[in-house]
C-alpha cells in the first residue's frame, strides 16, 4: 500500500513540476493576495478631512478645535464661515465631517452649563461613519471630563470627591485596536482556503481530459490510495504557502504572533486536509478543468469572505442562515488563527474548532474516495 501511495504521489509531483502555471499560482498568488487585501482592507479611520464652523470664536472653542486637530484621526482642512457652506463641501467630498460650535460655547462652559456641540458626518460609508462616531464620542467625553476636573479643582474640591467612579479601559490582545491585527489572520485563512481548493480542483479532471484516466482504472491502486496519493503533494505545497503568508504578515504588516508555531502547523495541516479535500471532490465531479476552477473559486472564496466571520460577525447574519458558517472550514480556522496570533491560546483551547475541521476533512476524503470508486468499478 505504501509503495502504491508513494508512486501516485510521485506521479503527481512530476505533473506539478511540469506545470509552471501551477507553481506560479502556488507561490505567487498567496503572497500577492495577502499583500493586496492586507493593504486594501483597513477599517482604521485616520486623518479624516473635516471642516470647522466656529460661531463662538473664543479661547474655549479654539481649545476644542485644537483637541481635534492634535489627533491622528482628524485633519482640519477648511474653516467654514456659515452653515450653508457645509452641505456643498460634504457633497463634493471636500470634507467627510464638520464640527459646529454654537455661539455662547465659552460663556456657557464658564457657567458650568451643558453645551451641545454638533458633528456632522458623511454617512454614505456606514462602516467608516460608525468608527468616526466612536472617535468623536471618545474625544468629546475626554475633553468634557478634563474641563470638569479643571472646574472642580478651581473650586477647591479634590478629584476624589468629584469622580466617585474612575473608568479605566484596557484593551487586551490588541491594545492599539489595529484593524490589520484582526483582518490579516482571517485573510490568511481565506487565501489558503481558496488556494487549496484551487490547487486540487484540477487533479482528477485533468486525467480525464488528457486521456490518462483509463490507466488509473486498470491499475491496482485503490480509490483511497489514489485520493491520498494525489492529496499528499498538495499538502506539502500548501504548508509552504502557510510559511509564505506567515512571513508576509509578520514582515509587511507587523502582525504579532503570540502562540505556538508547532500548534499552528499542526492545526494548519488539519485545515489544509479539509480545504484540499473540497478541491478533490470538485475535481471528481467536474466535467472540465475550467468548470472545476470556477467551482473552486466561487465555492470557497465567496463563503469564506462573506459568511465565515472574516469581515462581518456571524451574529450579524440573518438567524435563518447562521448554521451555514459551521460547514465552512475557514470559519473555524479563522477562530484558530486569531486566537494563536493575538491571544497565544494553547492547543487545549482550540480543540473544538480543530475537531470540527478534522471531521470535515475526513468527510471530504471519504466522499472523494467514493466518487473515485464509482469510476473504478
């Protein structure tokens, strides 16, 4: 059995070596996709262009403006003279937001009154708008707290008497709240999912198109041996891709890795078996290589991007289809990668997603073998 398995694997290695396009896809594509998506997808909002309409023009209003100008999140690019100038600036995207300070701002603050301050944001990009609202709320809350403390100190009251609760926030695992730290580990799973299925999606249908499938039928190789033999070379290639995308994420995006490399490669092997098995099953069913490639791309990339929790929380998906992500291997590998990269989780904390991936991989291998058996009988 081992000899037949080795011969099938060697034959597949030879075919891969002769196909330069396959080698290019397996080496260049994962790095290119991680770089492309890693730079293109960024949920951090920095240097947002804003305009200022200061009706008050006092030291207090200028101090508030400085609070906005001195952060990396906002860039003050225009000073408005009247309210009517705000809408045209937003329509032409000259600015993405506008801070409106009312008359009497400084006077009301001096009298310890609550003063309404308006911030108008372009909501056409709802994701960025939500992030900006959080930035503005946090900045104004901090500025308001500073003013309150100053007022109390001027009145001769100690800080402890003024603030019975001192809120102190600490972000674990991603202290700077960098979106790349969240996106890139998930992106690795999406890229490997698509690439693995793409690599193996042509293995069987290629034999049919070249007319060499009959040789497999008359050979003593069993269906199970044929599946494993064709799978092993791509497992080796996929492990090389894992190493490539890890190096890319570390050196280009400075993504921290706090877990164990041994655990990472162990669970990567489980995931790759499942993803490669999907490609083998597609290859066994597809009539042509072109159809197999299209099925692998559509059947892995779209679910992995939209339904796996890569970009959007699974809880935001309609409840009627929240069961679908359970059957997408990328869903569980994304959870594993984010836990290893950001939390440094041990293997014991990852047994649940690893078990699901292992079960999925076994199902794919058995299903592929059964598909072969129908051809071999």
